[in-house]
C-alpha cells in the first residue's frame, strides 16, 4: 500500500485504511493533486467490495494500491460508528465525479472517459458539454477491450494530457488497469466511477436522496434490476453483516483488561 498523503487521517476498518474526510475535503484533495500534478489514485469501497476483497486477494491488493480510499456506501459509515472508528460522512464515487465536474467547470479541467459502451460515452460527453461547458473532454474509449489492447489505450490516454481520468470498468478489471498503467498514463487524478456513467447517461436512475441517507441505494438498484442483482446483494449484504459482528466482538474482547 502506497503511503501517500500522510496528512489525511484514516480509519482502519476490516484491514482497509479508509480516509476520514468529508466530501469537500476529498474534492480539495483532488484540486491539490491537479494543481501540483501529483498522483492521486482514488479507491472507493462499499459493503460488496469489502466482501469481495476478503475473497479475492488480487482485488484486495489492487484496491490497496490506491493512494486514498473513501467510504462509498452508508453501510461502511455505519460500520465505522459501530466499531468505534467513526467516519464523518459517506464520500460516494458518483458524488466525487459530480464534484470534480462542478469544480472543473470553473478551472478548465481536462477529463478522459474510459469505460461503458460507445453509446453511453457519447451521451455522457454530450451531457458534460451541456452542463459543464468549462470542462474539456480530452478523449474517451469504451470499456470493452482485451488485455492486449490495454497498453495502446494507456498510450492514448497519456497523449490526451487529461487532468482527471474517470474509469467506468467493473472490478477487478478497473483496479488491475489502474495498478498496472497509472504511472504510464501520467494523469494526476484517477477515479473509478463504477456505474456512474450509466446514471449520467440516463440509463439507470439513481436513488432519491432520502433513500441514500437511509443506506437503501442498493435496494433502489435492486428494484430496477432484480433478476441480475438479487443474489449479489443477498449474499454480499449477509456476509458483510457477519464480518461486522465478528469484528465488533473481536474488538470488545481485545478491549477487556
């Protein structure tokens, strides 16, 4: 794990150093990295990713190679409070992306869009142009490529000189790509945005804010794609609760005199 940004406090949860920051502090860190041309590879974790990191050592290593890791899900924030390591708030990946675009609109930030389909990317680029005219979309490439194509794509990204790379590729392919090519592409800020491009393109509807505050964004997604997602959420949520209970009682036992 790269010991980057030692001035940003972190909380160790399930063996993961999650940074204890607000959304505004996270975006300040992005601005700082862009202005100083310092590498900032952002990782985010929710309950499902924590469970999968526990199962998949390669995914775990790739996520831990990020310079900073934020709590993407409310379940992670609640877990931090239960375990006595409270995080100030949720720092969701899609909200980081939106905040980057808002700030970049006034600063002329250059973005490269990687992932999703060409159709989705066209809609995302069009929406960025309409809502954030001060932002430059320096380039884009769909996420349906083979491993042998990765080096060429990394060279294409480097040649476009973006300030921020938004990556909408599923895990662990996303983490593996960033871990392998972040130095080659030379982009100050790399951020994995998950399904955020689909939301921005209007293909998937994001949960209303009250659902988000209650930690039910996953359930809202489940309602939209029950056939594909029910098993994933049932399994990962159950396992995450088990991990939380075990960690809670382990800490209680260790705290005894």
